[in-house]
C-alpha cells in the first residue's frame, strides 16, 4: 500500500516537472511566435518593404530590400492567398548553422493557401535589443 502511494506521488511529481518544463518552453517561445505571426501578416498583405524593414539586422545584411521584395513576391505568388495557418512547433535554439550564436526560435506553421492546401512555413525569429525579429523564412 505504501509502495503504491509512493509510486503515485512520484508519478505526480514527474508530471508536474514535465508540465513546468512545457510552461518554461512556452515562455521562451511565445513572444517569438507572436513576432513571427505579425511579420507573416505583413507578408500575407504583400507589404514586402515593411516586412524587410521589420526583419532582423542579420536578415537585412544577407538580403537587400529590393532583392527581398522580388524574391518573396515570386515565391508566394504561385501559392495564392493565405487561408489558414496553424502552429506546428516552436523550438528555442542558441546555435544555428550559418548564423551567429544567439537566441532563436525555429517555428513551423502548417499553412493552407488558395492554390496549395498543405504547406509548411519555417520562420526563425532572433532576439536582439530585447525584441524578436525574423532572421529567416522558408516555405515548402
């Protein structure tokens, strides 16, 4: 009887530990997800210049404003209008290939467009100067 009670207590303690870990992960990723959604809203509205302006300095160093507008317009046009977007995952990272060490969140959305029902958008905000700004975007 005591063993069973101890097992229940141990299982509850483990469950609370897991939940606390998830809560902490959410606290680390939620502001980045919010920033990513706002940035994607600019892209959805075809406000490409503003999306470039709102991007991370690292992003702006790699892609000039004119290039970005042309690239994103060409990439998104075949998909058509965005219909729905659902968060798949958000993972906090401190290192990414080809990028300086820092705070990043790699976010994936399952996105449905008028001409492409099942696609995955991967967006990577990075934290700098206390704000989350997009440093990378990929659509598949």
